[in-house]
C-alpha cells in the first residue's frame, strides 16, 4: 500500500536536476561524437599516446597506377605550425602515374551513404613548380568508387587549405579515403579531413548527427565535460611541457581556435585525442541541446589514483588565471580578450556559464583542498555569480571521501561532486543514502554513477535509486549517469549509456531510464509511505564489490568466504579484528555472535580491509539473510 499525502509538500525538483556527463573515454570524441571521418588526420599519432601507434596509423601507401614513390611522416621546420608539428611528405614519381595514401577511418572503415554530401579539406604544399594534380577518392576496400573523384591542383610551397565536396553514389560501412598526387616533386599534406555535411544542426567541424540526437533526446538539464580522469591526468608528466607535448593535463586553451592550430594529446584512456571537439564546441553543443554547461578544470593535483600535486606556486597561479580566462571566454563581452576569441569562432553572445568544477575524484584530500581553496577564492572574487563545484574523491569507504566532505563542509563549499559505480544490489540497498545528509552542508552533484552492467536489471535498480535522489532533491541538485558514450570496438570502461560503431548507435536500458527521468522531471516531491511490503529472504551469491554488502544495514547472519571456500569473516571478528576494520566515520557496526549489529541505524556503514586504500572488487562469496521488515 502506498499512502500519498497530497496536502503536504516535499522538496522542489530543479528542471536541470538530471543531466549528462560527457568524457572522452571509449573513443567518445574522435571516431565518435566528433563527426570527422578520417582517423589520424594530422599524422600526430605517436607511441607516447599508445605503444601500438605510429605516425602512419590508419594510413597506408597506395599506388593506384603502380608507380613508385615514398610516403613518410616528418617533423621538421616545414611543419604547418608549432602545435601541429608533423605532416606527411609524399615524394612523387616523375612522369606518369600517381602515388599517395589511403585512410581506413574508424571501426570497419568510413561510413558513406549514397546521395549524401561529404566535405573534404586538406592543408598542402608542393615544391613542383608546375603545381601538383591531387586526386581524392572515396572507395570501398577493393578500390571501387563510391563518389566521383575530386581533382585539385596544389600550387606553391606555402601551406594552403584546399577544399572540395563529394556527393556519394554508393553506400558502404567499410569506405576508404585515398589521396594521390602525380607529376614528380615533393608534396606536404596535413589535416586531411572528411566530414559528412549533415552534422548535428549542420555545424561545421560538428557532431555526428545520430549520436548528438540521442543525447539531445534525453533533454539533459546539464552537460558536464570533458572528464573525468581525463581532466587531471597527464599533469604528472610535466605541467610545464610545451603546449604540443603529449600527456599534458587537459587545458582548455589547447582546444580552442582554428582546428589546424590545436595540438593533439595522449589521452588518459590510451589513445590519441585530437581536440577537434574543444571548449567552444562543448559550449555550443550544450547550448544546442538546451543544457547548462558544466566544465571541469584540473586542480593541479592528479586524481584518479595518481597521487601527485604541483608544488610550483607560479604554475598554480597560471592555471588559476587560465580558469578566470575560461570564464571570460564563456561569459565575457566580445570586446574582451577571451570573449573576442569566442566571437571570432562564431558566438559573439556569451554562453552564460554559471557552474564550474575544479578537480575530479581527488584522492589527496588535503593537497587538493589547499589548491581548490585558491581557485575558489580567485573565482569568487572575480565572478561571484559562478558556483564553484568541489568533489568528494572516490567513494572509498571512509578515508578520502570523509576527509573531503569534512573539508568541503567546513569551508562552506556550495556543491560537492560525488562518484560511485556499484552493484545493482547496492543501488537497491542504498535508496536512503541522502535521507540523512546534512541539509545545512554543501549540495550534492552526483556527477558519476552506474550500476555495474548494462542489463535491464541494472537499469531497473538505477531507476529505483533515482527515486531516492528525487526524494532528496533539496540536497541532490544534479545527477548524471556515467560514462555516456562507448565505441564498441574501443572500450575502456563499461557499462555505458550509449553505444556505437562507425555506422550505428543504440541506447542501453540505462539510457531509457535516464530518458524517462529527464523528460519527466517533476515540480516537487509529494511525500508518500509504503506499507505491507513483503518480507523476503534473498540469498546473495557471487563475486561482488566489498563495499556492496558491507554498506548494507539490511542483512543478518553474514558469512563471507573467498572463492576457494576459505571463511574470511567469523563470529569473533569484532573482538579479534585481524584483517578487517570498520572505517566510515558515519556510523559503526560489529559482528556479535554471528549477528550484524549497527549502533547508528541512520548512518551508512562501510568497511575496508586494513591498509586498503579504497574501494575495489574482491572475489568474495557472500551469503546473507535479509532482515525481516
Ligand atoms: O566515468 C569513468 C571514470 O570514472 C571517470 O573518468 C572518473 O572520474 C571515474 O573514476
């Protein structure tokens, strides 16, 4: 029986409570949301990005006429610019015959659809005084044309951008782009690009339509970007590295301006990242889908388990200034220094930034907070209208999480970003997580969460959990499932909300749950109470996250054994306390004569092994009997 008290009112629910968290993980950007069809278009792939890479990754030499030339990636003074350092040098055979390179795109190739238009562009130079005829073809893998070839004449030894448009005459999911020159001499090629003309909203340098439309269909209240671990990491490699150096932390200024002047970087997730989608494109996309933009900048501490923090005050000062400049880029008048760049890129009006995250999943709480404090002070002094979002580190059963909450609360931080990925059972057992959160403390931004699989059951438990978020909409102000996107052939993390390959995309069951909540946001919570709910005995068996069962106040008679049958948790546990310890600070518990005893029924309990730095999966077998009621 559910009793609804229509005379009472609960918290109001903000329209933008449910949003999306976009991170360039699982090749979400290049080969994904970014509509560019050519892989490694600027020949910048490097073993520093991924040991399997070379400058010619995704490219192969081709000699359609059997002629002999050479194709090599070079890095010399003839480069396109200081950030885009490498280019392809083709030495063409004299006399007849063509020689060039062919690109294999992403997944099985380049997706080409009959009757659709494709925009080709290339930066090129030639030392042939008579110029170089360049032929550009879209073909299938066997070389059969999928469009009428483009013929372009390159002239002069200075870098020039050449463009052309194809109308596809055939369809393929295994297409190739071939660029060949003839007539002798040496040709330089860079930024070899092919875009479908029908990007999302027809924007140049735009988003892939089916993916962008799936995100837009959620009607997300906000767009958190660009990460995740992506934001902080890389900085351990040297904050001061020149702006074309790989493994720099994510710095927004590397990602704006003309695409051919943006560096590429080694992605934390093990691949090359082009910055073709950069801060301008993210802001534009947020505006296009009606979402509040919520960028996250690095705090000069490496989260995600890397445990380093800069001690260079000048460097910290520079990054704080970069963050102030970012706010000017988003909100400043077109006459301001960074506002004028935004205007030149096509958006004279401000983007209306209101929230900004500093740091992601930080696991050096004090080091992070000391630097966060400096960011926050500077931002609030110059822009009191901006909400500066802090974080709670990994949800690590005590330690970092509790310390960061303590620091955030003491400093009166407005909003704290929490992350957790747990079993479906955890989501069912922890529906009441936020009921007891301190209403006088910071608001919660649940920036990342997911039940750990992509089955219907996971989505169902997420939906159940979201009712708990919504019931606490006065304290949980924003929530986003994570990660958002995954290319099925390049997966670093699962589950994910939307899956794709080079020609198709599909939402998971979790996508449908998110859509259900985002497109049906209520105005206010109406208090209700359920009674007469059945008492059941639920045996739990299997390998589960340790924190999953340990956080449960709902179970009794717990036995934990390792996979080989060894009993790990015994009756004398609380007395002997050999290898298990309780460390939550939010409640206490013990096992007495085989029974679970909780001394603070309102609190969430967690438990980790002594000396363990945080949450992780253990191969444990758990059986438990659900407490009656
Ligand atoms: O969403 C995937 C990763 O999970 C994010 O990069 C990080 O913040 C978290 O650990």
